[in-house]
């Protein structure tokens, strides 16, 4: 394993120290916990947006702190849910008097710990609602959507919920629109190379030199099929058609397309893949309203990418187009 770290035991602390120092104009850290917040948090009169999860997914989660996005992030260890106290402190730090919306991925540790933190906050009189992202079509059948993992669709939720909160919407409105955005969002990924966990020096999964895993999760969870390597067009078509079928997306729909690199896939490759995705959507008479291509929610240096589509209505379109000023996500 080759990584530019000092000691595995200190890597989260040292990363946070560097992150806060580099972005001190936008973020600050709570003194008592591994929680990062907007520099001006809590913003009075605005619903606070809180998320969190394991480290190792940069720029998620902390890269989305900023105006029009997320107010506070509870930071976990590598691929590990943040503990209850940390999530609770993030909720308190984001509360500007209008309550807090939790936007989290569908992982048991996150669900449990943020759920307990929600109860603690509510006991203190802070209104809290939760939207759980479950956009990964490969992780469970459609009739059991509640079991699906949250993957790059979390980025779409942060963008939409953050924009709506900036407009001054109340907590119930945020929950309703957030859940609609999540339901309209579907993703599927592929990987041909695992990441290596810096804490153990071991790969997240084993795979042959000439193989790839269709439907792999962000932590290296097994997908739905292991197959020989395919061309960019072949794998892009496979992922896109699976995603289109699942909602289903249909002729006349307008969508956001997010091509998300998992850590070591070049932009060159991602644009080749988007080229094919774009052709398939045109063939289905699905209009691309906005496109994001790059690394938005990675898995350390895993080799692979995912395709995310979000079906838009007029309200979601307005919110996805709104400006934002996050650390690693800026839109004018």
C-alpha cells in the first residue's frame, strides 16, 4: 500500500486540521467534537441541513458545507458512522430556531446513530426531520426499496434541500421536497479496482485483473454481477439502461445526470462514459437539463464510476439550478 499519510491512527485528525486551515473562510470546527459547520452557523431563521458519515468519501461529506448546501457535518472514521454524540452536536450547531433536516444515506450505523441523536435533540425542543437516501438500484429489488443503499444521490439531496432552506422554507416542506427528490433519483455503479483501507492496509474487496463488479457499493459491497472488463460504451449502456428502467424514466422527462468517479477514474474516462449516457438519453427522448461530471462521492482510490439520474419537476429544477457556495461544490 502506498499512501501519503503519517500514522493510520491520526489520519482523520490531521485531515480535518488541514481541511479547516485550507477552508477557514467557509468552515469551522466545534471545539468538543469532530463536527464541521458553516462559518456562520447557526443561520437564524433558516432550517439547518445536517449530514454525516464515514471519512474516505471526499469530497463528501465535508466538501458540501456552505451556503445553499449543508450547515453541519458529523465526521466518522473511515467508512464508519459518526457516533451519537457527534451527530447530536451537529444538530445543535445547525439549529437556527427553525429546526433541522437530517439528510443521510441508508446505512444501519447512520440510521441508528442519527436516529438517537434526533431523539436527544427533540427532547431539548429542537424539531428534527430525516430524509434517507436510497438511490442505489443494484443493492435491493424495486419492491424492497427501503433496503437500498444511499450513494451519489446524496449529493442531489444536499443541493436541493440546501437551496430550499436558503429560500426560507419550513421543515415540513423541506422533508416533503427532499423525499420527492430522493424518490426521483436512481444510481448504479461499477468498479474494477478496490480501494485500500489506510487503517488496515487491506483492499476493500478482491477482484481479478480482467474483471469488474457491476453494482458495487461505496464501501466495496458486492454488486449484482462480476464480469470481464467491458468497453466504456458497453458498461455505460448497461448502467444507464438499468437506471432508466427502475424509476422508470420515460420519454419527455427532464433529468439531472451525475457521473461520479469513485476515486481513481480519470476525467478523460468519465467524459467518454458520459458521451454514451447522453446518447442513450437522447434515444429515449429524455432531456438533460444539467450535467455534473467528476468526483463527488468517492471511495478512497477505488477504480470505477456511477451513473445517477434525477427526474425533475419545475420545483426541483429551480432548486437544482440555484447558486451555492460549498467548499468543493460551487454553482453560480
